[in-house]
């Protein structure tokens, strides 16, 4: 599959501190790619380097295989934390202004306002818009030149739950239409719902990268479905065996994070020796939150 964005060995220092320490990541055409990390990890700096707003100290940035010059950047639309809208202009006037700046001769202003759910507010001044409405207008502006890649920096920050849901649905629609979407976030639930691939940056380095489904499949421990609900005495006995590592019990479903050397055969034998019937055992899928916390704990 074609690579849309590639950063290779990118270093960047700011204010005497090395913010990016050899960033290497790849975003494929058609990905909804989530860029995770705690505040101060380097997410926004990465985006500014990607957009050409900052020059890397070393390494390279490629957009569809081309070095990130003006021609390559013309294939990208973006929305940063500061929306950059003009409060005294209406939604339509904002888009008309930016269309002239982008050199778009026949901007699809009405179509874009409808796409982002602002067709009725086109003649209202942006200064009267809510945070969510401003985000949607900024997104319409980013789409004026019909970019192949959409870059969003913390797109749902400051939005109420309704605004977050609306923006997530819009991102899904844009991805379904064939655009590559790259967005930074520290909202793990949001990323897990939207993204097919992710990278996690911490202290200026990529600590995790890949397909969400594959990363989650590497979760620790096992889930056991019993044929009957265990008694309180059964649970007490299982919980007292530190090697088995009982984590949770919900009805007939038990979750274990056993010690090293305890696999499915050993776990099954331990349960059967206690008279517990087993219907199924399978590896537990980790949530992104677990992966995130595990890596940050390892790097503490």
C-alpha cells in the first residue's frame, strides 16, 4: 500500500531541549492514523515539522514519496489547536478569503458548509460560533483545496460530548471518502473508536506503532468462560493462588494475568483440578489504555 506520510529519523530541538529524538513513522494512504502521547511528548512539534512550519534539525519528511516542499504540502489540509478564523467575517466570508489565499478558483463553499453541518449558519459571524462550530468551520477551510491528507491536532479538545460525537462522525465520513487522516490526541477512547493504525510518542521517541487490532491482540492474560458460575469459595481459592493471577470475575467469565510459564494448558489444569468446568479459554485483548499505561510505566 502506498505511503502517504513518512518521517525518518527526525530530530528537532526547541528552547535548548531535544523535543523529537529520531522520530520514524509511516502513514499509509487511506489510514485513519492516531498519534498518541501525553502532553509535552512531542505531538504538536511532530505535526509542525510534518506541515513544514518547523524545519527538522536532521532526518527527512516525505509526502507521497516527495520531500515536504510546497508542492507536497499542497496535498495536505490541516486544523491546528488555534483555528485561525477571522471573528468579524461570516462563515462564507472566511471560506472565500482562504480560497483566494489558497488559489482555489471555484471553491465548493456551499457543499463544504453542508458537509460540516453549517449550511444554515453561513451568514453568521464566526465570532458568535461555539467551539464546536468553529472546529467544523476550520475543517471546511482545510478541505477547500480538496487535499488527499487531513492533519488534525487535538480536534475534539474543548468540545462537549455532542460536539465530539459530531466531529468523530465527520472524520469517519472523510475517511470513507478515501482521505488519509492523521490526528493527534490523548483521548484513548476516541482513537480506539476511529483509528486503524496508531503510534505512541513519549519523551520525543516512538514507543509503539502498528495496527490497532494487532497491538490489542498482544494483551496479557486469558479470559476463561466456565460452564457454571463459581462459588465464593472457588473465587477465594483462585484469588489466593498468586501464580494464576485472577484479575476479575464476572459471572461465569474469569480474567487471569498469570505468572510467566503459566499458559493455557496449565491454567486449564488448575481450574479442572478445582472441579470447575471450562467452556472456552482465549487470550485477552488489551485496550489501548492498558498498552499506553504499560509503556509509560516502563519509561517512568
